[in-house]
C-alpha cells in the first residue's frame, strides 16, 4: 500500500491504490474495499450498476467499505465495473474503474 501524497486542497485529487478482498466474489460474500488517495480527497464514492455508496474515511487519504455481494439473476451479466470516484472539497473528481466478476 503506497503512502498518501500530500496535495493542496484545490489540486486534482488522486487515487493511489485500490484493494479488493476479491475480484471474483461469490454471491453472499462480504467484499472489503480499501482506497488510498491523495490528502486532498474529501470523499470516495463506489458505483456498480445503478447503485452508489460512500466509503468511510478512516484517516487522511484512507477510505474503507464493506458490502455483501448480492445474488444476481442468471440472465444478468456477471462481469461488472466498479467505479471508484474520489472528490476534493471543491467537488473536483477523478474516477478509476475496476472490473469485478460475480460468481
């Protein structure tokens, strides 16, 4: 896990590292997500499909979240994109996408 990069509040936010407990979770699993970002990141949002949630800020530049993986219908695509969106206090955002496959 990299160290937090110290940036002024109005600088473009940076996502430095994303950690997933699994990139191929099974329905019912608890998926833990950790994000390390620059010091000026005020919030991190996770989106998958049409759903979004905010991550908990645990320290400067450190965000964590856990979520239970839902059961998906057989006809639905199980290859999904997890969008990680970091914002500074001015609302400037940056996004990084991570593929996940629900089994």
